[in-house]
């Protein structure tokens, strides 16, 4: 194996490792959980996120499609309509309720999702 072949193999290995997909959410023991939620032609993906009761959660919305009624998101109990510009992440900080779920939806209520409380 020549030096050139070794360099190509090393480059291919580094490229493969750098392209590895990151999980949509990484647990953070000291801070709030962060959930990546995409707005696509299917609506909110994922449309269900899980959190322990009373835990702070950050919903990070990124609209990836131009033509959609989900150009904003409304969260149950939050008087603010959060605008979702195209291809820009918008963080919405919420606290998971003590039980049940906390709903979110587009302004027309066509696309819906929820933060669902799970046992610890």
C-alpha cells in the first residue's frame, strides 16, 4: 500500500466519521432537555416529545419548507405566537406539566404535537 493509498483511506475514514448523524436530542442532566423539531410537508417531526413531570424542556423548531401554515407555533397556555422563519431555529422554552401533555400547534391547528409526561 502506497502513501497515497493510505492518505485516501485516512481521508475516507475522517469523512465518514464527520458525516455521522447526531441524535435529535441529547440528554442534559444539568439543564433542560432540548428537542429538535422540524416543520416539513408532514407537519411537526417529531410530533411527540417526552419529558418527566415538571422538567424544563426547550423545543427547537426549524421550518424547512416555505409553503406551510406552520409558519408559527402556538403552545398551550403560552400567549405568545412564536414565528418560525424559514431555515432558522427558534427555541421555545416550556415546562412539562405535572401529568398529561402540553400541546403545540400551527395557528390553523392543522399540524399538532405535544410534550407528553412520562414517569421518571
